[in-house]
C-alpha cells in the first residue's frame, strides 16, 4: 500500500489547519481569560469570590483544549495504524532469513572449495614449469664448467 504525495499533502494540510485552529483558540482563550480576570478582580474588590464561575471557565477551557487535541490527533493515529499494518505485512519471518543465510553459506563454501581447487591446479602447472627451468639452468652450468657434454644439441632444449 503506497502513500501518494497527494495523501501526504492532504494530511499535512489537515495538521496545519488544526494547528491554526489551536492557535486561534489559544488567542481567544487568553483574551477571554484576561476579561474574566478583570471581572473577577472587580468582584473580588467587592469581596464576593465567584468559585462557581471560575470552575465553569476552567472546565470549559479544559474541555475545549482536550476536544481540539483529540480532533488534531485522531487522523494521525489512524494513519499511524495503517502504516503499522503495512509494515507488519512486509516483514519476513526470522526462519526465512536463517534459511537464506544457510543457503548463502553453502554457496560461499562451494566457491571457496572451487577457488582452492583452481589454485592447486595453477600451482601444480607452474610448479612443473619452474622445475624444468631449474633443471635446464643446472645443465647449462654443468656445460659451462665442462663437467658434462651432451651427445646432441637437441637433447635438452
């Protein structure tokens, strides 16, 4: 389930709209609380505290803030649950990974054995060549020192 840029844009726009609404609410609540504070100060000057009014205002503020928070977070929560379900659907079980790793190890062991075999073949071919060259060099030194004379020129070349 792929998420298109349009869906991301729409989600971003919703979050921005909720953020703007919260900012406006915060401004209105500050002005309302300021007015309420002034009225409470006036009434307090008359020595009549209004606990019921303060309780109602605080209760209303808490209700407004919590409901706006729920409105802002509910679409995000739904989106997160859908993303989580997509991730769960694409996860591969550990046993499948272990099986694949074992297969890779077998392939590597086979390749290592083949490389060792090729090295052995290569060394055996070039080892014989080096041995023959060494024998030719010895024969040439013996000829130069006069210790041995071949019967024909083609005998060792």
